[in-house]
C-alpha cells in the first residue's frame, strides 16, 4: 500500500526499525559502519519477504475427496432452481417482498430499506437467469419483465436512513445485473445507452456513499451519521462493490481510481497474515474475536481474495486462493452451523446464516481464478455441498429474511452450480 509521499508502509517500517537499533547502540562502543551494516542486514533480511504472501495464507486443512457429480445432476438442480425463481417472480417483474411470518425481523426502515432489498434481490435473479436459465420463452419473458422493473425503480433508490445503507447492496448487485443486460442487448444501441447511463448512476451513488475511511458499509450507527458515512468500512461489502466495479470496467465504465484505491487500502487494513479478514474495520484491534478468526472469515475471505486479485493485488496468489477454498470445504461446518438460524451471529465463530450462499458463490468465482487443471476438485466439493442442500421446492436459503431469502439464496446457488460443471 502506498503512502501520500509515494513511499510504502514496508519501506517506512524498515527505516524506523533500522533507526531504532542504531540509536539503541551504546555510544561508548562506537557506532561503526560495520555495526550499522550488521544491524541493517539483520533487519532487512527479516523483512525481505514482506511483499510475499505469508506462509500462514498458503497452508491449511485439506478436505477429503468427494465424488464428481454428473452434469445431469447439476443441470437438474439448476433447472429446479430456475423453475422456483420463475414461480416466485412478482406480478410487477421484481422478486421478494417485505412480507414476513416472524415476530422479529432484521432492522429495515420503512419503506426505503425494502426498495433496496427488492432491487438487490431482483438484480441477483436477473444475473442468475441470464447465466444459467437457458434460452427459453419463459426465462426471456421473466428477464424482460425484471429489466423493466429495475430500470424504472433504480433511480429512486437512495440511502435508507441516517443509520442504514442497505442501498449499497442494491447499487452493487444492480451494476452486475445491468452488465449482464448489456451483453444480452449488445445489438440494441439505444437500449445499451440507457443501461450504461444506469450503471454510471449507480457508480456515482456508490461514490456518494463511500465511507470516510474508504470502502463501503451498510450501517452508520456507530459514529456520527454524517452525509458521507462515518460508519466503519465493512470488508465484505467493500469487496462486493469492488468485484462489480471490475465487471463495469470490462465494459468500459470506470469508477474513480482514488475511490477504488481507498477501498483496497481499507481491505488491506482488515487483512490478517493468514488472509482471514476482519468483519469490519471497527474490529481491527480485536483480531482474535471469534468472528475475525479463520472459522468466522470463511464466508468473507473468498469475496475479499477475489476482489483484491481482480484489482491487481499480487499477494493473492493461486496458492492463497486454493488454500482458502480448501479451508472452506474442509471446515464448511462452521458456516453450516449458522445456516437457517434466525438471529444473526448467534452461531459458532459468530457466523451469521446469510454468509452461507454468499460465501459459496464467491468461492465459485475464486475457482475461476485457478488454472483449468486445478479447478476440478474444488468444483466437485462445491457442487456436492449445494446439491445436498436444495430444498424440496427447488430453492436454497440460509437465513429467514422477510420474503427475500429463498430468492437470493437460489440465485447465488444456481450461479455457483453453473461454475461447477466440468468443461
């Protein structure tokens, strides 16, 4: 990471440590050039690999081998998931609603939070149907109806309240959906112009709601609730945004570099030597809290590693990516124990249920970073997990959340399964 004067943290740290040792030498012994050289050599040799991924990030548990699912098994599961999404689409073209049978629900200021939730879930469903839904009249109609709803309602979505910014999820996932739609309508110049304008607007809103420290959050209830959010940047929200901003730049729509640089810097500040990531920067001085340990980071490290790799962080090597995929599949129980629990963070390692399909989706994206020859075992593990968890109605869900959970869980799952099929 670079400082304002162009030097790196590593360079500054080397200089401070060297100066400390030289200053600490007794004056009476004479600070000879030999002594200085010896101390400097020791210090610099200890830091010689500071720009290399630490071994802790490249070693970990390995899962037991699993059978390779057949293409038919995967296709059948995807087909049932697609059918569920088609069945659950709202009359107006969106997915999800504020309906809930629970006595207590997640905090959501009415009505704007639900506009954000519905926009984010609808965007995920558009992306999922476009990726794996197939070219059928039913799927095409569903995507067209969803596109009409999204393009009409996206301009209305803003910050939900002084203390909540669920809208950031909508801005992020809508960019991904709009990029899918751009490819879908690549021959329709006028339609593409409108879609590009919407992407630019969503990026501008993300810039507006960037945290003071860089990156993004979904609550601003810990600090001062300022116009530019003073809340703590959250590692996985920031990573989610960076991943979709990478999709946008692939179609020629760039976010401001200073914004993406600040976002990356915020993730680095939350990254530990083993490449587990703090939940949010407000917890960085509590690195051994259960939620910040590897078991608590299983659902975050995939997204964070993917985001940093896409934006050029050379420390996220193939070996780091593979190690964290192995960690996920070997210790997936820690995420599974939180699945379907109704209270966020009540499970072991303070895991919340909503990390389950989110984490596995970004694991599927991490698999794509690896060489083709190394992907197979990871694809098999991921597919076996998802195939066994599909509900009798064809859905997947991990956290009871108004009437959004089956829709977003299913969208994440079928996109993940689509990446599990062998060439």
